């Protein structure tokens, strides 16, 4: 899942193993940079060594569709 602040240009990804990876705006695939503040968006990514101490960061990040074809979420129409 992704937590990202576009105004600041960075955020974090929490992996399924509950690890937190730093992600910079340059780590996103072209056309996949989130707009505004994002929270809990599912993403795909690769790990890359971020520093000499062996820390990791996320690269090649792309936001996945939350509701893939075949599944979905009903949209409620507002009554007037």
C-alpha cells in the first residue's frame, strides 16, 4: 500500500510483510505519479538498495487498479 504526498514528492510503501519502504517521485513509472495526497493505494514495485547500510527504497512503482475487471464496486447515484 502506498502513502504519498505529491506536494512534498515522497512517501512510503508498506509491504505485505509490514516493511516500510521509502519512495521518491523519481521512483514511479512514467504516467503513474499520484496526484495530491494518496493513502492505501495498491501498488507494484521493485526494491533497490538505497544506501551503503543496506536500506531499501521502492523503484519502478506503478499504482494498480483497486477494482480489477470482473470485480468491482457499485457506485451509488445521488438522488435529487
